[in-house]
C-alpha cells in the first residue's frame, strides 16, 4: 500500500468521525450525514481497491479511472450547488414572510407613550 493511500484512508476515517459527531450533536441532518458517510466510504473503497476506478471508467466509457472520478465529482458538485441554491431561496422567502408579518403587526398595534 502506498503512502498516499494510507494518508487518504486516515483522512477519510477522520472525516467520517466528524460527520458522526455532527449527526450526534444535531448539527447535521441524518439524510445529509448518511450522504457524507457514503461519500467517505466510497473514498476508502477506492483507496483500498484502486482497480475499482478502472472498472468504473470502463462502465462510464472514459479512458481512465481518474477521469471518471473527475466527471462524477463535477456532477455531484453541481447537484450540491443546486441544493444550496434551493435552500437559500427557500430561506429568503421565509425571511420575507416573517418580516412582512412583523411589519403588519407593528403597524396595527398602538404605540406606547414611551416610544413617542
């Protein structure tokens, strides 16, 4: 086993421990945690069995395993960016809704003598 594989496996195990800790502390949802655990488990599998990249490249019809990983990574990154965009849009709509409700509530409530 090459030294890069050892470092990669150690890093992936460290990342998995962080994900599990985030799930336990309720800083990450279970569905997100499972996704990231799956990603890091795949990293370990690829590092332990590098020939799986060649099989993946053959299935996807690309020349090398590294190319397959790069193409798949780009697709996953675009998906994650889309999810972040959708979540941000949802939060913006919720914030606008709350601000409107507060503004309407403040408008209809009489002001106290101290506020002037």
